[in-house]
C-alpha cells in the first residue's frame, strides 16, 4: 500500500481514496499515470468517460481510484459490460482496463468479438504474464518453460500473441508497449481516446511480487531492464527474420485505420428504419 | 382482428404466439436495448425484437454468448436504457454469475426464460418448468429475486410489462418464467391503448457532489439509480460495498447490509410484488399450480365440481418472492392441497413447508414428463387420493 502523491491526483482521482491496492514496484502505477496524462494532455473531462474493469490486480487501475463513472465487473466480462454501456450511451468514452487472464483467457471470446464488431471502446490489457491476484498461476501469456504455481515443473504451452490476435480479429487500432515506454503509452492512449473505433493497447507490465518471484525473473527493476533491452519497434521488427526476433518484445502501433464503428452504425440504422416507417 | 399502433403499443385484439406477445409487451413497456443469443424455444422473442426495436429507436444486439448478453444489458441499464434478454435454461445456466452481479449492484433488467426440458441440452422444443428454482437460487450467495409465471399469451404480454415495471420500481432483475408450451401457444391477446398502460421508470439519482455525499445503494426503500453519463462519478461494484457503492471487505456491519438490504427491499414490498389467483372459497381440496399446468388444474377442478367434489384452485402469478403467507392462509381454510407442477416437484417442498402443519399436501406430476397434465388424469388421481 502506498500513498498517492502525484499532481494529477487532485484533478482526476477520488479524494477519499487514499491508497492504491498495488504492491510497491507494480507496473499498474505507471499505467494509471499514463491514462491520466493522456486525459490531461487532451484537455478532456472525467465526466466524458466511463471506466469498466474486470477482476484481477490490473482491474484496480481505474476502480475506485478514478473520479469518473466506474463499473467494476466480474472476471473476464468487462468488455461485454462495456459494449452495453457504449451502445446505451454512445457519447461516452468507454475505457476497459483489465488483466491478461481476465481479457485473454476467461474473457478471450468477448475480446475478439468486440474487435470484430468494432465497438468504439478502448481496451487497455495489462500483460504481466501471470495470474497475479490469485498468486502466480499460469496465464495464456506466461512464457513457455517457466515455473508457475500451477506449472511447478514448467509450463508446456505456447503464449498468446494477443495484439496479433486482436489485429486478426479486425481491430482498427492496435498498439503494444511496455511500462518502460510511459510516454509512448500516453501518446497511443491519446489516439485511442480520440479515435472512433475499437482501440486496443497491450501493455507489458512488471509484476515483481507474483511473476518476479514465482518465475524467478527478478525485481521490478530487472523486469524493466529486460523491457528496455529486448523491446524492438515494429518497423524494425518487420525487417527481421523470426529467428532473430526470438525473446524480443515487438512494440509500437501495429495498425491505425478507420472502419465503421458499431454504435455510430446503430445510430444511422435507427434513423434509417424510423424514417422508412413514417 | 383490429389493430392500431400508437407510439410503441400495438393496441388491439390479436391472435398471437406467446413469444411474440412477450416481445410486444417489452416494446410497449419502453424496452430500448435487448441482447440475446438464439435458443429454442425462446428464439421468436429475439427475432421479433430484432425486427421491431429499431423501428422504435431501440437496439437488439446478438451477442457471442449468453454471458455477453446478460453483461451487455447490465451495462446498457447503467447507461439508462430499459433492457431485456430472452433465453432458455442452458442460457440461464451461463448467465447465472452475472445475474448475481445485477442483484448485487441493484441493476434493473428483465430476463425472459422460455423453459425447456432438461437437464442439460434436454429437449429444446418441449416445455418443462425446470428452471423455477434455479432462477431463485442459481447464482451464488444469498439473495431474493422476483419471478412471474404467465399462463398463456395474454399474460406473456401483461406480465412482461409488469416485469419491466417491477424491475424499474425496485431496481432489480425480474424473471418471466414462461415454458416452451406458453411461449409457442397461440391465443387471443388484447393489447390496451398506450393511454391505458401504466408504465414505471426508475428514479434517477440527481444528487450533487460525488458518491460519498449520496446514498446510491443499499436502501430498502430503493435508492435512486446513479446512471452513467450524468457527471455523477458513480462507483458500481458487485464486491461487498457500502451505501456509496465503495468496496468494503473488512466491516462486518457493511457485509451484513450488503446482503440484507437488497433482500429487505424486495420483502418489504412483497404485497405489491406478489400476485396470486385464488378460487377456493368453501372448498375442501385445492389444486395448486402455475404456468401451463394451471390451465389443466382449472379444467380438472371444473370436472371435479361437476362430480360433486368441492375442489378449488390456487395459481401463482408471482412465484418469487415465494407467496408463503398466501399458502399458509389457504392451508388454514382447506383440508387438502394437491400441487401440480410441470416438473418433478420443484416448488412442492416450499409449499409443503408453509402448509403441512395445517392440511394434507400431495403432489401430482405429469403422467409423462414433457406432456401437459391431462385434466381427466388429474381427476382420477385426485379421486384415488380422497377415497
Ligand atoms: C469466475 C471467476 N473465476 C476465478 C476467479 C478468481 N480470479 C480472480 S483474479 C484472477 C486472475 C487474474 O489474473 P489477470 O486477469 O491476469 O489479472 P492480474 O491479477 O494478473 O492483474 C482469478 C482467476 C474469479 N474472480 N472469478
Ligand atoms: S501482485 Fe503483481 S500485479 Fe498485483 S499489485 Fe502486486 S505487483 Fe502488481
Ligand atoms: Mg495478469
């Protein structure tokens, strides 16, 4: 538990929330700041937003901290809830923040269908490579071969490349950064918050307490050093062969294009059929 | 058949399938967001809503599964919409976790369950009232639910409107427990003029300041709903929370209230919520039923009276909260209750618990499960029992 002392604190967070649930060194704090900076730099108001999260450490990023409408839902389902919030009030900027287990394991189906539908919400997926909240169990993002609580003799399964998955499902905006890239996260979030379609940002983030300990990957600093050393920008990665990309984290904006957005399409459709009726 | 549509209401006298009457009831009640996943025998409801909701400015979203359907209607309810989903038992089973979410966050919504023969995949096209207990007790934890049991297409309309009204008034999920037989039955349905329908809309929180200055939750007298997009900075969580909606996992008093206040909210208003149909004055025997079977019960009671037996009927229109007082009152005035259910006896233990101290209580299931009770069969069993 750590006191929040940042200047953005008074402007964007609930006054009575004095503590975060993050452990010292957790990447979630960097993500909180990146989100609030993006809102601040855009000059947007918290009342334009509704934040939706699932269950897990990362789901605590907006809830109850952010001084906005916040909907803390069940494990795996925040995107499904957020889809209803957005279609019910298309003028709201609906933002989901949740973990890799939440959004890519139990909630994976909602993720790909939201990307396919192009519902105009922003999804921030915190990829810490583990189920942190429940104590270091294997996630679909846990590297092959490491030991976890539920694979004490080493994981046997391959990892999900979540950004590629969401890209393949049709999302018009997909970016991946690590917590070593707070400025870049903020910049991508600004694009996401002002774009109309489904925007997806995967953030590789350090969990020193579960991932670090259970998989013996070291401290927060060790993990950040790894992100610094092994991150490769997408433009460069495109020129490299798969063999030399092994163990690397490809970061950057993978796609940024315009596609018809679902809530706007509904508004148009309703106007069309109601006019046809009269 | 005459018909004129004013506003959202298809007023007039129609010959309608129960599921269509239900969809028209939802539209008349002002439903403007529905989500669902196709399933027999409920599909006609979503098909009809898909066609008609946009004409009235509403949306029907076909979701990737029933978990998404219930979750998205909860979300849309928090955006201020009147919302519905329609499914059958397998869909209810998938929805259960987030039905609990709606209970815990006091979210108004309507769930239509057109029940089919189960367990599991069972028989899609055959009606069986197999979900009667699962809708009241199927999500984990301790809570109360409101559930209504239509006996035909007319009530598929009337009780759908009522389900919306109750959900909006009390900020709760409400079930309409149709069976496949009722959903697919075609009968005369009279839809009143828009001016004759009384509709309820939720009270919306207008309180200034943030949630810490307001009571957004846990009021047995129903807290105004702090819907999103109004600058209220509402906090909604299904984790144990206080009246401001703020999570609290340490204060036993708050845990106690988190469970008991939503229950009290329903039970304090039970007289407004519970409806039963009763006709057992001067009778020794009563046939107790709901849904499709209540039609057989009425027919059997008539046959019995023609035979000189004093047989009355009692029908649950509301099955949850359980009409315990009404059952007790009846038990004290009759000698024998015979419970008829289109299942192996789901409400029977609840009825017995309220009645067995004062009268004899027996059960008659369908002769063959999946077949509606034959009134002649009911009469012959009744005669055996009283002999
Ligand atoms: C239906 C259901 N299953 C399991 C859980 C237990 N659970 C809580 S958090 C969690 C995993 C969280 O992992 P992730 O989404 O990666 O979030 P992190 O804690 O790593 O940020 C699980 C399995 C639950 N709350 N609900
Ligand atoms: S367990 Fe890991 S992810 Fe959870 S708060 Fe602690 S450091 Fe962060
Ligand atoms: Mg995780």
